[in-house]
């Protein structure tokens, strides 16, 4: 049997590497670096996109973490995007419902398949890029909860004690089983110049699903939204075409629900609750649902990703939040009829309005709110005065 010179050299190099590692307690990475051989690395998406990395949270405790109390209430209330500059630390926010939400998401995908996760041909690179950006973010933001091996492509989730091979699992499935957030990817259609949805993972949709939206342009996706076609369609198409990578934005939408419905379709019995006012409904069963949303362009594929997270808060918490009861009361009573019908609050108003009236009077009596205060969007929007101390 003949042994080539190359094989001999490789054998000698291998022995030498093991000896060096043993003698000087060196890692393989350091040894390879000495010989000019570098480990694989993810692209530095923070540098490429021009968005700074998040501040690490080494003491983060998932079981005690609470979401920020988003209260995106505005007055005068009319239809616009109400965009704000995205805070780089908060692109992906984890909190104490993490395990429950991930389990829900896995169950929904197993049951409904492409209604939850789907992508069109041509979106593969954008899906991969999005997954890598999210992995890079969570590993920096939550260093004790997530680790990524760039050599093997395995994502280690210390919360769930799972390992995900990102080289064999679809990027959107990687996200769904590790990050309780919805992601919808849009790309420019070269035939029309309009942005259309090309991929998505969504477990938080009400009255729609990925299957009903994929392949459609923005105007068709937002078809049911009041005033969108007349007031927003042109400006949104133009906004998408010009959006830079280094200026991601955030916004919030809200609704008032019975319980905590995460994923509802039109034929779900729970959806029918919006058609009636239950006489025995308890105020304690009414929840604020906030979909906190971000929008950003991916630097390599140039796709634009819209991601959002559904957060639920008992409406009873408004009682101890200055100005919030009076502001919500104003919107429910005097909001534009078409907008309020789309928001679907009628089914809880018979119980919510009397409670909000009572809490508003209480806050005036306590001196939390001036008696002559005129309803308006709060300076602390999307929060409320004193939220940081709670």
C-alpha cells in the first residue's frame, strides 16, 4: 500500500496539534489560528446593517422577566402607522411566558402546517439571513440562555435544554421553536416594483394566516384595514422601496379581548364571541392585547421583515396606571366608527366602559390625573407615567 506525501504531512500535523494542545493547554481554535486557519463565522450583521448590537443581559432570569408595559393608545385616534425609531436592545424581547408560548407555537405548526410556516421559491436566502440575524442577536442579548456553535451550526437553547441544527432545519422552523415572535418577509416583485410577502412564520394572527397572505402585495395584505387603500397604500409602497438598513422602526397595535386568544381563524368558536355581549362577562376576563411590531430591512438580501409579538395584560391593571383609563375610555366612546369596528371592541364595551369610568374618577380623586385634563397621546407613549418604577 502506497502512502502519499500529503497523507504523511497531514498525519504529522495532526500529531503536532494534539501535542501542542496537551503541552500548552491550547484550544483547537487557538492552534488553528496560529497556522492562519480561521473558524467559520456568521457575518457581522450589526456592522453590515449599521444597527448596534444589543446590550448583554448576563443576569437575565426568564422566569422573572416581564415585558415592558406597552400602552400604544393615541388621541386623536386616526389611522396611521405611528412609527418610532426601533430601540436596538429590544428587537427580540423574551419574558416569563416563553416556555408556554414556544410550546403553543410548536403545536400550531404541527397541526396547521403551511398556515403557520411557508415560503415561496426565491426567498431561501432571505429566510437564512433572517434566522442568522436573530440567532446572533439572542446570543448577545441573552448570553446565558443561547449559544451558537459556528462550526457545527448548532443553536443551544439553555431555557428549553434543546439543540437545533440550523444547517438541516428550515430557518423559519429554527425561529419558531426558539423565539416566540412572528416574522413576515417581503421582497420587491421585479415585475411590478411592489413589495409582496414571500415567507412567514405566524402563530399570533387573528382572522388570517400565512397561507392567506403569502404571495400578495402590501395593499392586498392590508385590504381589511380601514383607510389603508385611500390614505396609506401609496406612502407605504414608497416607504418600503426607500427604507434603509440602518433605520429600523417600531410601532404597536392593540385590541381588547376575552381571555388570551393567540391564533384565531374566522371559523373558530372564540371568534364568534365578538358578535355578542355576554351578560355575565367579568371585567377580570378582559385582556389588553398588544402586538408590538418592528420593521427593518435585511442588509444582504434586501428583504424587509415585519416581526411582532403578542402580549396580554389584564385590563384591571389599568386601574393603577395614571391616565390610561380615561384615555382608553375616550377612544372607546368617540373613536372613528370604522376603526373601532375593525378593532372589534364592541363585545367587551358593555363591561369595560363602566369599569373605565369608575377608575378614571378614582384617579382624579387620588390626584393622579388633573380634573381638567384633556385626553391626548401621553408624552410617555407607548407607556404611561411611572411605568419604570413598577
